[in-house]
């Protein structure tokens, strides 16, 4: 994984990723972490690519139903506290970002501070700006305007600035002027911020201290949530982070999908999300190192089956430990994706570790690399690109009006799949699967042409 944006037209390489060679352990909650100088990695774990691709695929699935009014419960976010399969997608992706970072960080450490800052700032800024661009896109919107000389309203299409005016009528018939604006934060923006701060923490503190820093961040965030509003710390209206977002971002630049200004990717909840990337890095480096053992008298380290089993034992132990810890913490600090509670970070990291451990066992040891693994791997090779494309296309194609609310993006659902027999959720789900197939076809073509767009 390169930290610079580029379009690469070349065959895959599995031997160009540096890593660390000294043994370290994740047992006892990561207490004995140590790294040595980076050396070349002699095996790239295909299962990590499949994990990343599966995560992106699920992100596209849950973001593209045929109708938001007809979604099966597992494909919706939990209303507030609690967890659904959909609530695993974003933390799994941040975990995968940390995994990928474990391949890149040794090279950045060897290059020195100047190169590190240049690449991390550039990559973070690009991802953030792409997310902001997608929030702004397609740069036009429909608003109400007064008909001159009357109190009647009519719709017009305008180019969006960073803010714009809209008009409506209240129940008494009075004209109400509303200032609207571009949402500043979002999924890609959170990825950028988490990557930026996690990179700095890992680069300067090294794994053991980075883990301790992450633990402190989780505890501090818990304290801030409680101190911010002891009477009602974890509710939509009581959570302290919303007031900070309003003060810094402004209400007009915040998400309003909950019926009031509240940003699930806002500033304060990012503190806990950063730890997800740090833990992903630690696990990624552990996977690379713990799977190796000496293969000759010289002490040469190579990946072996025995080493893989030792590594998987560690993964499953720590995964279960984090699940239990997150579950217990939930009793006093509820698992909640929308305010990204510390218990949510710990619990979903445990699930991610168990998932990736299972994938390593099936793919790397049992050599089960059938169609499903190859299907997800295609997504993983252009992960950020295909996610951004899945947000870019529907908003752009929605500008092409075909009548009755139909446009080129939703035509398949509106004209065909909406008539699927059975519950209306069936047609909505089939449409989401259709979109995944469409996006996969694009990624498959790019893979065949050796086109890999990475930021």
C-alpha cells in the first residue's frame, strides 16, 4: 500500500512490503510489544486483502438499498445503543486501515521524519478533500424561491456554495428563511483524521506506548462523556460532543439525519475511532511477525505452518478477551456506533480480530481460495476508489430526470426490481446486490488492466 496517490499499471507484487522481524506478543492485552528495524516481508497475507475487500463490499451494500423505507433489520444501523451487522462495517474498515499501515510504517520510519510528514499529511488531506468533494457533489441543488410580487414559492436549481439560502412556509403561512450548508465531516473525512493521528502516535510512540496512549484515549473519552453531562451523558440530546461540533463546525455544516444537528462522524467521537486504527496496526504487525520462526541454524525467520498456528492462537485469545471486555464495559458505557463509545471500539475490534483470524485459517492454512475470496479481493485492490465511486455515481446520475422520480441510477429498482414478489425488502435488497455486482464488474475490469488507484 503506497502512501502517495498514483495510478499503477503493473502486475501485482507480493514481495515489496517491508515489515518487522523480531518476535513480540499480543498476550496479556498487548503488554510485551517490541519492534526492530524493518526488513522485507517474504509473504503477503492474501486474507488481509480479502478482509478489506469484504468490508468495502458491505459498505456499498448497506449504503445502496433500493428504498430506504424497505430494509431488512440487519442492514440498518441500531437506532441508538446496541449493535447490528451494519454497525460493524465502518470499524472493520478502520481496523483494515491500521492493518495496511503495518506494512507501510517500517518504510516511513526508514525514510525519516521529513518523508513521514510529507506522505502522511498529503494522504490525509487528499482523503479528507475527496470526502468533502463528495458531500458537495453534484454542486447543484433544488431550493424554494419567492415568486416576485407574491408570497408563493417555486422550485429552482442553483449552484451550491459552501452555504446557501432556502425558503419555506410555517404552519401559519409565514415565509421562513433557512441557511443551509455543506456537511464538513463524513466517512472519508473520519478515515483521514483517524489515519493522520494514528500514524503520528504509532510513528513517535512505537507500538507499546501507542497501545497505552490508545487505552488512555478510550478512558479519557469515557470521562469526557460523563463529565460533559452527568445527568444524561449517553443520549442523543445529552451527549457532550454535539455542543462542541456546533461551536466549531456550525449547525449548518452538520449531519441532520437524526432529526436535529448531530454528526456521527463529528470531532469528539473521533478520539475513540483513532484507537481502532492503532489496534488494527498492532494486530497487522503481530500477524506478520508471530507467524514466523527460525528455519535454519542462522536464525533466518520465515512464515511456517507452526508459526501460523501460534499466531492464530494469540489472535483468538485476544479477540475473545476484547469481546468480553467490550461486553462488560457496555454495562456502564453503552456500545454505541453513533457516538463511537470506547466499549464499541473494544467490542468491534474483538470481532474484527476473530473474523480476520478465521479468514487467515481458511485462506492461508487450509488454502480455500475459491470464488468468494477472489470476489472480495477485487474490491480490496481499489478499496477507497470504489467506495468513493459508489457515492459519486448516484448523486451525479440523479441529475438526469427520466420522469416519476426515475433516473439512470435507480431505473433498475424503479422499473424492474420493485416488482419482486414477496416483501418489499426483497426488491430493495436485490437492488443493493445489483449495485455490488455493477461495482465489482468495474473493479474486475480495472484489476485485469492492472489499474490500481490508491491514495
